[in-house]
C-alpha cells in the first residue's frame, strides 16, 4: 500500500472511465496524494470523508455504499 500501485502520471491522465476517489480525512493514504490523483485523472470526482479511516468502507459499509450509489448511473 505504501509503494504500490506505482502508476505513471501519463497513464493516470489517459484514464477514460469514470473515477470516484473516496478517502477518509484520517486515511493511511495521505490526503495530498488522493488530491493529486484527483488532479491528474480527467473528470474524476473526489469525496474526502471527515473523520474516516482507510477501514471505514468495512465499518461504515452502508454509508460508503450510499456514496458509491450517488455516482452510479
């Protein structure tokens, strides 16, 4: 999780699929890194969940599911 995945920026900029980045404000992944991904993936959406950690998708699965469904078409 610290070193992988190591995807070159040029590849991130070529992503054509819809991308929603969900992260907690207390996530093990630095918020600055998540915001960087959002800045280089075209048209990506970003949700920083206040007070949440990386494991929140398990502990708060109903809440996370609602966020994911918010972006589903």
